[in-house]
C-alpha cells in the first residue's frame, strides 16, 4: 500500500452513505452495553464501516449514544512486522500483539481541524490534520483519508472511544467484552479487524449503520 496516507482536508459529505458500484464496503459489529459504566452510551461502539473508492478510504463509527466530548482513535496496521504497540496520544492502551504504524485521533467538540493523523517511524510523527463529519442524529462520525489501494490489498485496524486527558479506550471495536474496568485502568484490544479492497460490481451499496446492533463481527 502507498504509505502516503493523509486525512482529507475536506470532511466527507453526507453522500458517504451511498457509495457507487465500484466501492468496496465492509461492516463490523460490536456488542452493546459492554462498558464498565453502561450509562456512557456515547462511548459504546455498536458498529463501524470502512469503504474504499477512487483513492478515498472512508471510515464510519456508530455509538449507542452521542456527546461532543467523545474522543475517537483508529489504530492502523498497514505494514505487518513494522510498527509499535504504543499510540500517538500516549493513552493507557494495551494493543497486545497487534502493532500499528498509523494512528488517527479525533474529537468532535470543535467543528474543524479536529482530526490528527500520526505515522510511526521509530517514533510518532504528525502526518496530517483534517476534519470529521458528524451525524448526531445517528450517533455516527465519518472520516475521509487519501490513500492508494490495489485490488486484493488489505490492512488491519481497531477503533476505540475515550474521554479526555489520560483516559484509556473505554470501548474497542476489536474486543467484544469489557475493554477496561474503569477510568484508571488500561484498556485491552482484541484481535484487530481486517479490511480488504475487493471492488464490487452491481447496484448502489448502502452503508447501513443503523442495523449494527446484533450484527455478527466480521474478521478476515
């Protein structure tokens, strides 16, 4: 994969919900009510989606509730065997044996310039700044990344939600159980998810985020 990955400076438009026939869309479900405090619905991931089309990689993350203090982290392993088990925000997060070489950190309490991309090269280096798109009515946040992928290429990733300061990942897409037992305890990722670019012919593909509750988890 071309490692010249950057956050798009223009937020993904609402039409991300409808991708053309050439788009490759994969959806991933997560358990609901699997937090140490289930009153934190804005941190409870219920599903995510990733799609790729014409040089644009899109992520969408849906939570059970929504609040503008939520922080989002996406951990990406583009090159197996090259990376780190740390994260660019230095959060207390245990990635296990998963290594990452790119990290996306994002928040929704400001309207723009709210997404950072970091690359690992023996240390974390800032790689780009962009913006997310929020649909509070569906509890969904979207990101658009410029990246080149060839058919059949894949990468591994995880998504976590968090609060401010030195908080852990309160919920991890990769972990169907309890990721952490409290604000003061590190969180634990599970086996990373996999996205593979397989161009799909046919009619329009809908990124249906509303039906994630109870959807089976998709792995490679």
